[in-house]
């Protein structure tokens, strides 16, 4: 694999995906990197269209992300949200003032007739990000989670109830009619490396794979298909991935992740803590790379990206 020319297509959700993408971008590969990002968590709040995963990826690659919070922009203020709360609205979904700017402009440009991929491209360019960030689809897809209290939309479960419920079942409303956004198929077909970012396999990567043609294109591709496990030492670094894997009947481990993706993935990148699982994962037919996969600052993300490329 010629590292200087390698084209990467990466499937990503929010935080874990954004960190991994940032590692490759930090190596100066941004212009050969296409992020295909989950939009099934997108929703509308006070008339504003919010794309949490796209924004997390975009802010992270722009060096703006609030790393402590895991969402939003570092140093942002919350004057607007407080003013909205003064009118009696429940500020259950936290948004910073600069975040509002993103959502206001997105809403304005969508209302002018641009697609989500066109608007995203404009925002990304304005922030000086070189990586192409593509929504998985321009069509509306909405994740719903079944808990013991019944079905609820993803953000009510994830933010509203802090993903405290067991996710008994997951469905992606609208997915049957969703077409992949412009550039998605081309990026997958042209890729030398298809990267399954360390994102939630069930609610971040699966919606992308479920968009018409995506799974088939990846299956047919001769690219190296590499998954960085989001599960380290039997736990998710953040979020509900562990419970979701368990509820779906998979072991909560890098081995469970390997089983979840099955033949779609050739290479599993697992953490040093999980080195003991390597043989079992190899027995499934995967190659295994063992690295320190918990990412810290940008240098550390770049370190992991470098080590992955070297191992490949
Ligand atoms: P979300 O939309 O913000 O939940 O973000 P993702 O879909 O990207 O999912 C978060 C997933 O990323 C979780 O399952 C975490 O375990 C995983 N994750 C976050 N940070 C890291 C990291 O530094 N290393 C690895 N290996 N996984 C991570």
C-alpha cells in the first residue's frame, strides 16, 4: 500500500470517529480522506436542523471541538440557550452560542434549497477543514430506540434520558427510502482503505451501512477494510455501545465487535488491553493489529493513525 497516495473512506459517528479522523488528518492526509458520517441522529429543535455527528466531526477536524464536553465548541458561551429557557422552554439539549450559528445557517441554506451535503461542504470549507465530510444521505433517517418504556427517538433516549435505559431494539425510520449522498459511492469505490472508525457499531455505523448500496459497495470493494474497535477492555470509552452490543446478543469486547461486522471487515485494530482476544478474532478470519487505541490529544491521534498505516 503506497501511503503517499492512499485514499481513505471512513465511516464515522461522533466523538470516537472524529478523533480517529483527526489522527489521519493530522498526518497531512486530509485531502485524501473522506468521512462518511452518520445522520440518523439528526433532529430538529426550535426549527433548527441539528446534525450532531457531522458537527462533532467538523468541529474536531477544525480544531474547535470542546474535548472535555465531547460536544460543541471549546470556550463557547450559552447566552442564547439561557434566553430560550427564560421563555419557558426546557433546555434539555445543550447548545452553545457558536453552535446556534451553525444550526441557524444550516437551516437557512437548507430552506434556500441546498442539500445537507452542499451545506456541509460549505461549512467545512469555511472552517478550513481539508477532509471531505459527507452526510451518509441527504434523506431524513431517524433512529428510534425501544426501551422498557416503549419506543423513543434517539435524542430523547441519548440526551434526554442520558442513555440510562437498556436499548432493547433499534430501528432507523426512513432508511428503506434513503439514497446515499453524492460522493459516498465514489469515495467507497475509489478507496484503498475503508476505515470503520471506533464509533458505536449499532447506532452510528450501522445506519451508514444500511443506506442503499453502501454495504454492497463495501463488500465488493478490494480496499483493505479496517475496523478500530470502540470497545476496550470490555467497555465503551463513552456512550451506550456496550449495552447495545449486549442487548443485540454480542459479547461486549473487541471479539464481539469483530463478530458484529463479520466478513465486511478484514482487519481488526484492537487495544493492547485486549491482546488476549487476538487469536479468537483471527479464528474468525480477520487479521489483527494490537495497538494502544485510546486516543488523547491530536498528537496521540496522529500516533495511532501512523501505527495503523505502518502495521498495514
Ligand atoms: P457518539 O456519536 O459521540 O456516541 O460517537 P461515536 O459513534 O463515535 O461513538 C462513540 C464510540 O467511540 C464509543 O463506543 C467509544 O467507546 C468509542 N471511542 C471514543 N473515543 C475512543 C478512543 O479514543 N478510542 C477508541 N478505541 N474508541 C473510542
